[in-house]
């Protein structure tokens, strides 16, 4: 399963009202140490990124979900619609970062090894070569104004690979319902600023040393089956 | 620590500084916001270089040579007599001294829009990076020198350079920066120049919204206006902080004057948007992009905003901007004490 988030069941039910259980979320653990991705991404960045930023998204998403639940059960249409931007931002942040931690792997555990098998052939078919794909993702990531994500996506309907960008924390599905994220690169400044300052292209060039192509291959094979 | 009062936002031409680097190149700066680039150069535009050497053996050749020399002398005279920023000319050893009036009416007066008579050229102007009105380390410890160096020297600079690149081919060349921001916003479907022009404007505004030993309380009319529009000064601070922390993603938070309602208000904006795009007058701008605070505060945005309000915001700038805004917005009758 792509998301390794641990779900917990929480009930919001004061004594005599009807029972509704709301699934809330917790911060997933990283499958490696904070410092394991050095020197591509520093341990300080990983720690802050995971413990502060991702945690904030999870906390705020849970809060928004509780508010949504209350608004839905009250029939408050205006309230429901007003919460959508908070849900998209915080929920998207949780979803995107959960994928991101899976997309990274220390060099010692196979990070940076180029893809083989079906995904490798698909990349060659759709982009020409792995180098061309990396170049495309890097240029789109560097050109992105503001904050956002750059994705390697599988279009399930058209059965091709695409490179997409999304602004802020919008998840990939906002660019197309049939898009499945294989790799996502966070180009928010908090993802690289402490180490690379304003030089986003250096961050993008170095992150390929710790990209987990195995995960991308697994998702690709599962979704294109 | 050098502190100078903030510039007005109207970029009027402050003065002209001519500098002759070589006879064939002229590069001059108008205020700190315009750099006039050199003219298009044709191979024959080097002033004192003869186009083709004339054969002075014949009588005709000698005459042609004589005419060329006179022409060159005239052109040198024009350049040398070019007025410097205060309008007076600089005479060279070979030139003749003439009175100011005669100079102004003479054909020797330097024509800025046509520096090389008879040549093909185009004079173009671009934006340059304005310096903050204080030393780069003057905002310590609330905004470190490192942050200002990178934020100003790299991010702001990059926007200026990209804006200039756009201006080479843009239809909006010739607009003032404020006009260009409003026009390129295009009522919500921003054109490609919007991001960079608005960022340049907003960052200039941002540096001038701060000063060393800033913060604390405003005085007089500004305080009265804030109390009138927000209730108490603390209310204003709370609203400002709340707006700053409510932004999803990169953005700015503004204290601005609403023209129609004639009152101050606080609003957050996304990416590079500023109150200019909807026609109101910005009074304070705070950059809430991560690059503005990450090196100093990491993810602690509320500390950044609180320090800005308590120690950095320049109420002097606010006063000057409010004074200017009153030329456009009638904020009511002043309270004149009755004798």
C-alpha cells in the first residue's frame, strides 16, 4: 500500500448523541534515520521536515476533519465548503509527504540505483532515457514559482508516464484523476533551504542520489497491471 | 549603521550621472532604478576610428580628411561638453568655453536621446537592484545578516534580472513598476511578467518597511488611524499575526489602506500578489515566503512575525506612506483644536 500511515480510531461522541467514528491520522515513521540521506539532504532538514512540517500537516488535517465531521452532521453546507481549502492543503501535505518519505532511500540501502524492468523500459519509451527524464524533472522543479511538488506520474488511462507539477500541497490527483504518483520531489523551500539556500537546482541534482526507484517500480507494476 | 529615510515609491528621475568609460561607450545611471545600456553598436560607431583610411595624397583626399577631422572634433566636443548631474558642462583642454545659454542653444549640446548623430542606436533602460536603507547587518538579531544577504542579494536580485529579461521583449516596457504590476495581473489571470515585476516591487517595499530599532509603538496620526480602524493597537497586531499565519504556502501579509472604504485593513495574499493589484494602497508588507525566515527561525513563523512587529517594522515609513496616501484618499478632517 502506498501510504504507510497508521490510522487510529477515535470516536467523537458525547454521551447521548448518535455514534460517529472518525478516522484520524498520525505521523508515519521514517523507514531510515534522519541523517541517513546525507550528504544529499542534511539530517537537520530531514528532522525538521518530518517532525515539524509533516506533523503540523497531520495535526491540522485532523483538526479540519473534526470540523468537517461536525459541519456535515449539522448539515452546514457553507461550513463544509469553507473547510475545503484547509482539507486540501493539510490533507494534501500529509498525503504528499507520506509518499515522499517512501521515495527516498539511503545510498547504502539502494537509493539512487536506476530503475530496471518494466519501469525502466517505460521511461525509455516515454522520455528517451533516464537522463532525459531527470533533466525534465529538474528543469520543471527549478522553474516552479513559489512552492509545490514535481511528480513522475503514471497516467493509468493513457498508459504513459508524465512529469507534472502541482502548486503548494495540491496532491497529484488535482492534475488528473487517472494520475498515480510514482515519484514526488518536494520543492518547497523548507525541503532544501538550510542546506542549499536559494540554489534549488543543486538540491534537485543531488536528490537523485537517494531516490528510491524500487518503490516507484513497485507502484508502477501494480498500477499498470 | 547607516539609516536613511525611505524613498517615495514614485520612481522619478533623481539625477543623471554621465561617465565616459571609453570614447566609444557611454553608460549612465539615472537614480538608482535605471541603468541605461549602451547603444547598439555598428562597426563604424567607434568615434575616433576612421571608417576607411583616406588617401591624403590627392587634393580631394586632403579635403575629405580635413572634413573628417572637423566632424570628429565636433563629436568629441559634444561628448566632453555633456552635462553632469547638476547640469554644468565639463570642458576639456581643447574645447572653447562658452556661456550656459549659448551652450543650451548651441548644436554642441549633448542630446541624451541621440548621443551618436547619424548612427543607428536605441537607448533602453532597465531596472537595477535598489539597496535597503540600512546596512545588511543592521537588523540583527531579528533578521540575520546572512538572511538579508541571501534574501536581497540572491532572491530579490534574481527577480530583478528576470524582470529585465522579460522587459527586453515585453509589451509592458515603459510602464512604471506599479502600473506594470496592476496591468500584468490581468484581473486574476496573470501574465508572465507579473510574478517578477510584483516580486521586485514587493521586495523593495519590504526592505523599506523595516528599520533598525524599529517596532514598538507608532505615534500620533498613525496610531490614531490604527485605533480608529482596529480598536486597539494590540488588536491590529493580533489580526496581522493571525493573517500572516493563515497563509497556505508562500505569500505576503499587508497592512493597506482601502481607498473606497477609507480605512486601514490587514490582508494575506498568495505568492507575489500585493494590494496594488486590486487598487488599494499598501502601507506595510511582510514577506511570508519561507526564504524570508527559514534560516533564522526554521519553522517558527509566529516568532518571525512577532519580532517583525515588535522590533523591525518602520513606523517612520508607515507615516510617510500614510502621508502620501492622504493625497489619494480623504481620511477625514484633521482635528484642529478650537482656541
